[in-house]
C-alpha cells in the first residue's frame, strides 16, 4: 500500500471515530473531533500532491479519494448534530438543500456516464476550506453565523460548477479544474493543469 492510499485509509478510519466521539462524549469530544478534522484535511491535501509527484494518480485512486472525502465530512456533520442539535436543526433546510445538490450531482453523472462524479474542482476545494471554518466555529465555539453561511453559499456554487462540468464534458474524466476547463476539453483546446491542485 502506497502513501496516498494510507492517507485515504486514515480518513476512512477517522470517520467512525469522529462519529463515536460526537455520540458518546458530546461537547467533551469536540476538541478531539476538531483535531481529527484538521489532520484529515492535511491528509487530503497531501495524498493528491504525493500521488501526482509519484505518478500514481490513477482513476481508481482519485475515485476512492472522492468517496472517502464525502464520508469524512458527513461524519463531522453528523457529530456536530450530536453535539449541537439545536444549531444543526435551525439550519436543516439549508443543509438539506446541499445534500439535494450532492445527490443531483451523482444522479446526473450516473445517468450520463454510468459513474459517480470525481471532478476535484477548484471551487470544491474552496468549499472544503469554508467547511473547515464552519465546523471550527460550530465545534469550537458553538456558533454558526458567517462561517456557516459562507460554507452553505460556497457549497451551492461549487455544486453548480460540478453539474456544469458533468453536462459539458463529452466523456467521463476525473480532476477537472472548473466548468470552463470542461468547455476547453469539449472544444479540444489544450490547457495546463496545476501540479499542486490537479493531475
């Protein structure tokens, strides 16, 4: 097993631990969840960078990374609900809208390509950072406010970008920076991807 695979496995194993900490310890487990969240974020950043440096950034690895990322963030969200149900319930419609958009992305991708979406787009990465800020605010301070609102807005924008990518692409591909780059691919126009952010 290579280093990127181990980092992905680390996040996968963290998910049930995070859920357990939120369910069993409540607010007393919030700090540990925050620490795991930051460790998970750094592992997510470095697994892709290392894979690209070692030329092992395969479709299978990227698809696995994408699915584990979703499980990891959902586990943090559910744990936040265990600890601060009033905060999550007060924003349940916005959260439901995000889940609906996520399902829509998968549905459109499966209908068009018979595969799940795996874009790892720039806006999705930015959304990940806003999620980090939102969960830090919730778990660290028992507060939603601006960080949470920003994460919701960025989540909706990034999902719209993913949907456009899926609709524009002529065939399934992973690691597409944006819907604009999907358009370039469709037109057969070459472009250079970032070595740090996309393969």
